[in-house]
C-alpha cells in the first residue's frame, strides 16, 4: 500500500539552532523533535507546555519526561524539573516558526486540502485511493488518523507540530503528495500555517461547531480562509452548495474548478448505490446517497486538476471503497453505520436510505454529543421525527453534560405525538434495534461512525458501533 505512517519521524538539531530568532539560550544539547502532547513524546523531544482545552501542559511535564523529553518550553512562570526549562513569552505564536525550523522538509510536500461541514473524510479518502490506484505514493491525514496508523488525533486536523512532523516523515519516505482534511478549528487555530497547500476543495457548508464559532457567518468565513492562502493555486468548489458564491469570492485570483451532480449525464439509484454515466462511461458507484456522488465527483475533478486524464481516472471510480463508518453497510444486512452528527448529515443519510429502499421503513438510533453545539439538537430531533419511522434516542459522547439533558434537548424538536424509545446505554440501544428489526426495515445507527470509544464526564469506555452491530448480527 502507498499510504505511509511517518509519525515516528525524527531529525537532529541543536537547541540553539531550534530557538534561533526566537530567544537566546545557554543550553547546548541535541533535539530530535518538538511536541505539544505529553503522551506522544519520543526520546529526544522538546515538550512545549501550553494551555490546552482543559488543562495547562505544565501539569503533564512529568509524563513528558518519563516518555523521554530532553527539555521543556513554557510560556508561564518559571518551574523546576528534571530537564532544562526555557521560558518564552507568547510561546504559542512561535509554533509555526518552531515547526519550520525542526521539520523544514514538510514544506516540500504538495498538499490537497479538503474542507466543509460534511464529506471531508470521504473526499480525502477517495482522492487518496485514486492516487494510489494511479501509482502515486501519498499520505492521508484526517479524522480517521494519520495514514494507516493506529494513532488517532483528537482533532480532524492535527496540531501544527504533529502535522509538520508527519509531513517531514513523508518527505523522508519520498512521498511528494499528501491529502489533508482541514477543519475550521484547524484554520482558526493556525494549525496549517505555512504549509504548501496547492489545491483546496470545498464540499459543503451547514450548521456545525457553533459552540466554537458562535454563528454561521463566522464559521463560513473561517473555512473560506483556506481558499485565499497564497500557496493555493487551484480550488475545487461544490457549485450545488448555497455558499458556493462565498467560497468562489474567497478564491478570487485562483484557478477554479466547480463540480455538481449535473456533471453526471445519468444517475439511476440501485440497492447497492448508483448506476451512472459520466462522459460516455457507464459504471456503478458503490455508495448510497447523492451526497456520496458529490464526494466522488469532487475527487474526480481534483485528480483532473492534478493533471490526470479522464481516461485514467473514470475507469477507477467504481473501485472506490467507503471510509470506515461512512454509510457503511454491515455485511449483507440492511444495517448501516454513519458518522452523521449534524442536521444536514442526518437528513441526507435517512433520505438516501429512502431513495434506495423506497418500500422499506427506516429505524434510527442516534444521540447528540455533549459540550458541542446545543442549538442543533432540537433541529436534528425535528428532522428525524419527520423522516424516520421508528426512533431510539441514546447517548453519543455525553462528555461533561448530563446525558438525560441532551436527550431532552433533542426531544424539544419532536412532536409529542411521535413515539420515541429512550435507551441511554448505546450498546443496549443498538442490540434492541437490531434484534427487533422487521423484515421490511432498514436500520441506521448514526453519530459515531468509526469511533471506538465513548466519552463520559469521569471516564472513557470502549464502544464501537460497527463491532457491536457485527457481533449481534453474527449471533442472531
């Protein structure tokens, strides 16, 4: 396989060289890397202790030392520990400088950046798969992790130091192209600063992350910043999305390629996906949902923008496989797992099942995550109660919120006349849904997709929707 996991990339640099143009230091030792996460420290790394989402990195210095860090950079009061500490005011602002100093080879990678509310993972995976099929070694970084590694970031777009380290590793492995999911958080928090993003893809924009961005306009303008980067030469934009004009404006001066469903000459739904015609080629796209057709055509146009001919790309489109937990059918059963966790995504997944299975009822299992945009919960409740025939509400990742309070927020959007089952135990909810599924019913388990854990206030437990469904179906 051409996907490569290079997270273990190390280089060697003197601490004085690393901190050149940042601060002077009397220390004189070799550094092998720089890292923000104490859990991911490798021997010879410098640990950068900054304020995180919940705690300050200072509280994790001992763990970093145990994992092999040789020094600590801090932005607060002086501290004493077993390794040298160097205080740098406004340390966070120097992260791009440190990244470039330590991992200069990362700048040699040509990056395809994909942003949008939904579809980032699918489009990124499809582009990477097509590149692989065409013999182009490439790296893939996003929600599902880095390459094929088991290391999953807490974020769609990793922190800037992890990102640069990974890309420098790709360069060492003679990889010249990387496919990167670019989240709004990643843009706003400067995680992609200085990278050689040459092609930028826009999938769609709907409500999400308003707990962070406060309003949709801010969310939209943040994502649009990707398309105005000086490094971007070509943009690939979804003209079917209502925000297309905004992103086209942000991409002023770039070469623009747009895509939409009308790029297909003919579309016919089947139980397995779609039979389509594209520029005289007739083939099957093995995915449910028109949103997946948009994902496929986005990948197609991206490959064209990279210089590949239709004759090379189109015959490969039927070979694409879905990313883990994205409209994933469980074996030969009418059970699907999907990551849908926004109003638009949940509506698209249900209506897709209705399109492909018009004579079947739809049963849905879903919940909403805690410590996230609360406004979307009632909206999602309203949508699913109008589209799904039967509904089981359950926990997603409650995090620090009361699970029942999250359910109540969803119920605020559901009419009292609509019957709802509530089973907070997600595994039990899935088991109940599958074991009681009728012959003419499809089941959609939404919200967590590929995730393998469930987050509560006090603990994180193992929980994998895909594995649970597979185990139940095998035993039934």
